[in-house]
C-alpha cells in the first residue's frame, strides 16, 4: 500500500514535471517538517521559519485523524519549553496541532469541491511566559483532487426537434455535462460523450456533445418521435471513469413534402331547391399527411360555375359547396363540375417531380320542395284617379305555383295594411277594386300587401307590396290663402289700393295653378284688378266713406282655376270703415254712437239695465239664505242625550273588569236613582247622593258567563281567545214572577193574590182586580 508521502511525491511530480524539486527524496520529510535522514530540521526561509504550504488528499477514509504535517522551530530544543499554537481557517475544528511536537492532523474527511485551500497562522510561544519566540507565519493547506464526482447533465430529459428529410450531419441539439472535479488536475474532469440509444438515426460528437442526424430521408409521416440516450464519461473515457446519462426526446418537424390527395375522386351532393343563396349544400375533403401550415389547402371549381361556388373551411380544411344562384327543380335538376385542391404553401425543395394538387368530380342533384307562390312582379305600382266610384277597377296582380303541379292560388289583402278597407281583391283572378271613393287630397298613396296562398297548402303563402298612386282630379275650388283684415279710411280717394289678395287650391294640375279673380261689376264701392300672378288688388271705386252710414262692407270675390273641369268659389272679404290720419294710418274703427233725445246713449241704457238685474238677483239670494237659516239649539253638545242614539265600541277589560258597569243595576232597574240629574240643565247640587246597588252577589250572571266560558274552552272550533263573544241574557226572572195572562185560566184557582196588596199603591188597582176574583172572597 502506497503511503501518503509517496502519493504526495507523485502529485508533486505532476505539478512540477519539468523543474527540479526544491527538495530531494531524502528531505521529503522536510516538506512536512519531518526530520531529515541526517537528523536536521528544515531551516527558516527568508520569509519565515517554516514551510509555507502543505498538501492533503481529499476524501480521506481512515479511521484515525489524517496526518497533515509538522511544525518545528529552531527555538525548540526539545526540552518542552516551546508551545505551538495554530489559528486561522478550520483551526481547532478541522485541524488540530500538538502543542509539544507541532504535528498537524485533520479531524475529518475534506472535500475539495467544497473548499480547495485553507489558510492558517502558526505561532511559537514560550510555555512558561507565553511570549512569542518566532514571528507569526502564515501557511496554506491545499486539498488535492481525486476523481470522486461523476459527470452530471443539467436536465434529465432534453427536448429537441429537427426537420424531416434533413441531410446527414444536420445538428439537432447540444447537450453538455459538468464534472465537479478539478479540471486543471489530471483527467478527473475530462469528459467524453457517446450515444447509448438512438442509433442508427442519430450520432453525437464525443468532445462537445452535439447530436446530429445520421440517417438520410427520415420521414415524419413514418415515424415522428425518437428517444436518444447520451452518456458522458470522465477520465477521458478510460476504464474506471465515472459516467452520467441523459435522455433526449427528438421530434421530426413537418415540411411540406406530401401533396393533398382525394381519397375518392367522385362526390355526389343533394340540394333542395329552396336553399337560399349563400347556403351550404355539402362538403368534400382531401387528405394531406402534413400538419399545420403545410397541410393548409385551397379548393376551387375548375373553370368556375354560375350556380355553385366552393370555399375552404380553415378549421377543418374541407371544401364547402355553396349556392350562388337560386335552384329551380322545374328548370334543371342535375349539375356536374370539377373541383381542384392544392396546398396554400409550397416548399421549393420538394416540388420537383411531384404535383401538389388533385382533382375530383362533384355531381349535384336538386330535390323538389313545395314552394310558395311567385308573383310576376315585385312590387306592383298602380295608378288610379281620385273620385273613382266604389267598385271601380284599380289593377290586377298575378301569382303562380312554381312547382310542377302548378296548384291553384287564391288572393287576399292583408287588412292590417288597409285599415280603412278602401280596396277589395278577387280571390280567384287577383283583380283589385275600390270599396270607397278615393280622395287624393286626403292621401296621395295607398300601400297595401296582397297575399297569395296555395289552396291545397295554406301554409305556402307569399306577400307582395302594392303601391297605389291616386291621380289628381280638379275637384276642389280655389279659396283665399289666408284670412284678411281689410279696412278703408273715411277720407279715402277713389282708385286707392286697400288690399292684395291671393288664393290656394289643394289640387295639383300638371301645368300649375292659374287663378282668376272677379267681383260684381255693379259694386259701387270697390273694384278688383287681377295681377296675372295668382294675386289681385282691391281698389276703391269712390271716396267719402262714413262709419255712421256703414261701418262694414261685405265684398264677395269669385276665384276660378284653369283646370278641367273649371272649379270656382266665392269668398267674402270683410272691409271695415275706419278713421285715419292724413297719412292713411288707421286710428279707430269703432262705429260712432248717435245720442238719444234724452241725452242717454244706447250703451248707457244697456249698462243701467244690467246693473238693475244684478241687484235684484242679489236681493233674492239674500232672502233665500235667511229663510234657510235655522235657530241654534239650546245646548250644542255631543253629550246631549235627548233624542240621541249613543253607540259604544268598547270591548271592556274582560271578566276582571268590574268598573265598566254594575250588572246588578241592569237586572234591577228599581234600584236606579230616581233623582238622576238632567244633563240639559244646571244641577241644583254639585255632588248628588249615589245609592249603592243592594245586589252584590250576581251569582246567576256569573254562572251564565262561566258556562259559556267552559263551552268555548272545550270547543276546538271556537274562535281565538282575543275574539269578542256576545250573549243575550235575560236573567232568572222578576221577583214578581210573570204577569202574563197566558195559561192563567188553568191555574187561576190555585194562586193566592193577597201579596199584591203589599206591593204599594202602584199595584192597588191590580190587587183589587185579582183579590176580588178569589173564590174565598166571593163566598
């Protein structure tokens, strides 16, 4: 077994291979402060009294402390007076020193990967005085590496990709491992890469770990994923070296090396004729083994088509056949065209020798459906003259069943569009007539909807708008355009303009309006001049108008139009006579009032009469109010009980309420105070005497109430406890018993009526009547 000194010598020979050692094998002990063969100790250098560096192998596995080296001073005579002290990194824990001999030992195994060198300070002290015998000297303990760490990759699994059909030698990915051993010493960290799994498809560069393709023509469509295992081994790959492995998952990425192809080169599609324009009737699909962008396809119809078109669904890469023109089963039932499919993106490396497109034939069959009727026009515009009599012809609409059966159709008007019911339609032939006369001045257009319905299938209906334009007929006469306020001054002269008038007509002739104005030629006061622009001037024929003679003139004006038939109307222009200043400005138009002989005017007399009438009405109303007034009563009080009905709405306090009333008083009216005070007069004494009830124990009433209470407690259908129950109780009877004569005939002889004489003078007459009839008395 090689000792540590020999191993250290070997390592030193590696460190200094081309230079002479600073010591010889004979003085190797001096490196550790060991005695030489001649017994001399290593002498102090210029910078200290000891060797400044020690070497120690890592990962020492011995049981005892590992010997590091020896410190020795020339001051140490071997008499035990010198004490060696060690300070610095790991002193006292990792490294221990013998105070007497200066031997240094390591207390545990050291790992160079954790710390490669320790710096310590050696001291030489006098054991007795503790004085320093030598200056402090710093030295290093360097840990030499051994191959104790295997190579490690950064990841356990790497993922990489390379395009399919790549050339041999195409770089895929580089994987590197790290070795924690010292790379500057020996081959402990020199790695060599090799491939353990993945051949013959891939290879790896032994020096840098670069994985490359090793097989040409790898096709993703054949195999897409590969698992490659790479090994890194230290000691330059020699025997005894440590190794580590990693897995690389390599995926072949797609390239556009496969053209699209139809699995079936003939497709048959069925479409119903009612399909709307733009609606899809079917789909076709070509297969492309590529993926992603390389699998995108474009469909087209070879040479185009006037009825059909095909578009590409980007999600499913299908060709969608759509309608460009409405289908008609009755006109054409079968169609045929060719569809071309090709890749959208092409790879120039693979287009040589391959045609990246394919063709298929599509046959479309149209199916018949029950279609609604079809109008010959949409919409209809019809013109009709106004004032047309009811039942007159307006126009005709026509619809037919487009199906082969050509089923009969009936017509109707949607009354929601003809709320006034102005029109009617023949359900068989579609003739539209009027129900009422039309007036263009009320409405120029009438918009109605006509509905065509198959007789055999009422669900098949079609609507069409019908616009009816009402043509104008000259049926309205012109009239004044506005209401005129016309006056003439009293001092006016003949031929003076007093008003310009114009007219309007609700009719609309094609050549425009032309109105003619005229008045009676025999009018002595005014004349009219037509200005030929649908206006006219009113002029005075004379002067000297007077309000006393005539305060207002009514001038009839005849206005005529020029359409056929000619319509004319007479409008009356009211002309007031007013007082004006010298400039012709109106001052007053009120007529002057002529005085009466007694000095009072008519207006004054009317005012006086109105005042008299108002005074009479006031007097009459005043008298009526006094007659209806009533005399106030002597006592106006809510407490007045005379002829009043007093109602109470008080439930009382229950069975324990003894303050509300005295039931004994109710049962015995004779105990009530006869001198009860009147409430409508002032009492003679303020504190009247109150007699207490002689009956204190009302056992019969209490028994009655107790009986009713028990009945309600035992009755499950009784109302709640807070309900008010009202009972009518007459009592047990009068002390005088019944005075009724009923049934007295049978018992008359059995009664003794002597007690009636004890009742007092009130019952004297009664006592005489019954006592006198007693049989004993008669005897």
